[in-house]
């Protein structure tokens, strides 16, 4: 095992602030959605992603990929949304892989009612605190992090490639 | 209700990248900790926060505040750590408020074994992707967001103060 490079003071301060902000923000977002609509953040994101498509539908596997949620997690959330009549599942006879989630009219109305309060929270506690330059820097940082993780094999991280003797 | 200020294209791109990065990173961190130590991220943070104190102990209420976790959530996590002998709970007879969580020797060893792999993940997928300027910008952004949330009353966000007629 190579020597651990511990985080520097400024790196640690950034990481701790990131963890705190993320936990606080997630709690604020969840609180708001719960009161306004009874939705969880995951459920809100499902409705929002579906609404971006003209026909309001997406293949389940594609939805799971975009939301970065496991298939079982998505199946659970979609079940909850289906029970409330906000989403329906359909299959495509000509396409074996094809189970789609579809936004219903009620789901569309629920999203329309809920979105303004949700955006207000995201603005109040994050977006409106940032300068346009900070928004751009943060977009770049987060995009780089996503790319790094999408490029790395899934599963636990290994700092040395398999087969290479530890140094 | 005032007119909704929807997110601009660049603000939305930042928010989506932030959500994706956060979900992916949390999954990577959890995977690593699970394989290396069987700890959840919340449990790792508990051990790490306790280890920062010379006597390895912190009042439960203070620990909950630092970790941004509910009291019931903390009680559950501490129970899990206690069962594995990594943390103990003690009370202070002279202090009514005083239930403390204490890092045990086994907890300390567990943290020492686990920390290098954890830091490697945080470096590989976030810290090492950033320039020193980006680290500093991100620290500032996240610190501002934390301050905004700590200053706002808990509970669902209201865009207009109570009593003020919507306009």
C-alpha cells in the first residue's frame, strides 16, 4: 500500500463544508417536498425527468441511469408514484427491454404545483448565494467529478491496479 | 405567490451536475466503507468526529449537531457501533444533559484501518480533480450555503414572511 496522502487543511475544510451543505440541503429539500406534495426528493426527480420528454415517458433502465438509483430503488419509488396515480408503467410489445414509466396528467399537475416551492428552496439555500462565476466553477467541478466516476469501474475503489505489487 | 424565478440553463446544469456527483460520490464512499470495514458513511463520520477529541468523546447532542443527523438517527447509528464494540455510551452523574459517545480502542483501530481507503476515494473522485483555486471556491460556496441554512428557521421554507400578503 502506498503512503496515504491525507487531506490538507483546506481540502478537509472543503470536504467537511460539502458534507454539511449536502446534508442540510437534502433535509431542506425533503421537508419542502413532503409538506407541499408528500413526495420524496427521488420521486420529485422522477416526475421532473419524465416531464422533460414530450410524451412524458422514459424507459425504466434509462430513468435509473439518469437518476443514479438502483433498479430496485427505482422500482420501489415508481410503485409509490403509481399508487398515487402520478405515474403509470407500460410495456412495448415490440420491444423486449421496454418497460416504460409514463407521467400521468395527475402527475403532471402535481409537478406543476410542487416545482415553484422546490425551486425556491434550491435558490434560497444554494443558487442565489452564488455569483455567476461560482455557478460556473461549481458546474465544472461537479461535471469533472461525475466524469471521473463514470469512467472508473463500479464497485470498491482500488488505488493500485490488480496484479501490481504494493509499493 | 410571487412569480417563480426558474433556474437558468447554467444554473440548472450546475444543479443537475451537483445532484449526480453527490449521488455517485455517496455510492462510491458507501461501497468502499462497506467492503473495508462494514461501516456506513454516517458511522464512519461518527468515529472520525470522536477521534478528533483527545479523550475520544463527545456529548450526543453535540455529535448530532456536527453530523447534521436527527437524534433518533444518531441513536440508531450509535447502537450499531456499540454492538460492534467500536463506541460506548457513558453518562456523567454531575451533568443531567450528559450522555456521551466514546470511541473505544477497537473503534480507534477500525478507523485507522479504514481511513486510508476512504481518503483515497475522496481524492480520486473529487479532491484530486480540482485545482487549489477550485478547492477554495468550493469551500466558500459550501460554507455560504451552510450559513444560509443555519440562519433560516427549521422546517419548510416560506418564500414570503408569514403575515405579508402574497404579491
